[in-house]
C-alpha cells in the first residue's frame, strides 16, 4: 500500500508525529521521495500538500493525507476515510476593517482574491451571490491594499495574520482539518489494510484525548468516586490486600483531569496517578 503525505508546510510535523505514534517505523531521510515502512507493508510518498489529492485520484497512492480545504478546492470526489483533527482552520471571507460589508452577502458585485478560487466560486454560485473571483497563489491578505480586490477568501486558524493585515472576517465558507483520503478502487481492493491503518491512526487520536487514572481509596467511598468517573465503560475496581481498600482505574477526557483531580482527592482517593494513553480503540 502507498500513502501520500505532505513534504512541506504546516501539515508535515503533525502528520509525521501521527504516523510514528501509530507505530509505523520509517526513515524520513530528506523527505524527498519514498520511504519504505519497515514493520508494515506500506510505502510513504512525500509530495507537495497540493498534489496529494492528484496522486490519490490517479492511484499513484492508495491513500493520502491532506487538508479538507484542498480536497474541496480540487473538486475531486475522493472518499474521506477519516478526519484527523489537526491542521484545523477556516476558509473565511474578509474585507478591510473599515469597509462597509458586514455579512458575506454584502460581497455581491465585489472582487474577491483567493488561493481557493474553485471552492470560492462554487460557494458564492450556490448562494446566487455574484462575485468576481481573482485567483492568487499566495499573499492573498495583501490583495485589497494592492487594489487587486475589495475582499479576500483565505485560510485562518487564529485570525491573527488577518487582523495584522487590517482585515475583518464577514463569514466562513468552510471549516477544514487534515483528512485521510483514499482512492475508491484501492479502498475496495485493500479494504483490510486500509481499515487497519485507519484504525491505528484513530486509536492514536482517541488516546491523545484521554488519560488513564489510577488511584487507591477506602472501599466505602466507591460510590462517590464512581459518580465522578463515568469512564469509557465504567471504572475498573480492584480489591487491595490491605482490608477495606480498593484500587480504581479509569479512562477520562484529558480536558477534565484538571478539575477532576481535586474532586477525587476530596472524595477519598490517594496515590492518584495520571498516565498517557498510547492508543485507544473504544
Ligand atoms: P501549507 O501551505 O503547506 O503550510 O499547508 C496548508 C494547509 O495547512 C492548508 O491547506 C490547510 O489544510 C492547513 N492549515 C491549517 N491551518 C492553516 C492556516 N492558518 N493557514 C493556512 N493553512 C492552514
């Protein structure tokens, strides 16, 4: 099986971390061509983020990792095998801070500069808002200042770059994140291999969102502690050699740990350990 991944840009680091965390052993070398995965029958093809969709469409790669925004821009109908939760951003419409437009509809009749011309054209056409799309390959946010357009459609995550360039968002066209896409034929022919890879990636992503908690407590406090620990399928409760004491193990949302620990302590837990989860398959 062949997986195409970005060789440059902001999706590279999180993608490589995900693949390594999933247990794939490969050398990155100069990220120029192909890396053979040592422990799984898989080749990793390093290509430009913008080219991933094409490689998968043409079956040069069976699977690929790219941004959902680029998939939308390609207008290829590739199946999304799994959303990967990183590389989150929005494709947003924006105007100079002091412009009149307040809503996306107010862009009717204006020129819009964007590096996502197809997705932008389609979005406005679907809503029957007439706009003139000016395709640019970069530096979209300076287009209004250069007099190339009255508005832009650009990717943002925090919005800081846009604000720095004196732009104000008037609405989002789509929200994006990294996605695992597949070639439709390959997905059918290699259903088990694809499933295994997708499951492993999903297991890493699930694991990252959770923590494994271990603690000791007096058996009589079990009810209070259980109420605090819904866990995945309820906590495991293990009797300890010391009479009247139990150990409780539970999986909790990583975001909850901060508020949970003092409450567990208050409910009688001692020796509380918080452990990372490498992989989790619910
Ligand atoms: P690159 O241009 O190679 O750094 O990668 C661009 C891809 O990263 C985009 O197509 C998006 O899918 C994703 N991305 C995530 N956050 C942002 C952002 N704030 N600006 C641009 N691209 C982003």
